[in-house]
C-alpha cells in the first residue's frame, strides 16, 4: 500500500515534512496540550464509583463479549463503552445503563479516536452495538 504524501507539520511555522499530522517534535507537545485540556479521568467522572459499577456491568452475562466487533477485536469486554458519549459526569447519559455496552479496549479506543478526529458516524450506516450514531 502506498504511503501518504508528505506535507508540512501542522504546528504553526514548522517546515518539517511528515505523513502524519505533526512532526515527531510537535506530536508530544500536542499530546500534552490535549491531555491538559481534557482533564483527569476523575474530573471526567471515572471515579471509584464508576470503577465498581463497570466491574459489575462487565460481569453480567450479556456484557461479556465486545459489542463493537471492529477489525482486530479481542472479543472479550474489558471496559464499558458509552454508546452515545456524555458531556461529562453530570450528563444523565453518563450513568444510564441503556447507554452502556461492553467493549474490548481496542474497539473502544478506535471508536473514541474516530469520534475525536471527526469522521462523522464512526461505523458507517450499518452501525455496531446499539447503533445510536
């Protein structure tokens, strides 16, 4: 498969050519900037209460296997996925069990990345899981 064409790094004023968004020097800086803006897991609602709930949720027979089943899926659920991502812990969708599904780490990360970079509906028209996209 041919590689992507080279283009200048997206960091203002950086002339380094790369086939990804930022050059190696600015990738780390951008990740740190993003992490600082994003807040800690605890600030996003992933507290001890969430940890207990997610362990209970994944022990339920209907949640043992990954509902997303994307390419490279490891099949066993290891985390709880919010089908419709909430806007923080005060959003009612955060704790709504109907908005949760079991997911393997790989599929959950792919889904989150696709939504973060704005590729529209993460899984096309067919959908996966409960298909609420």
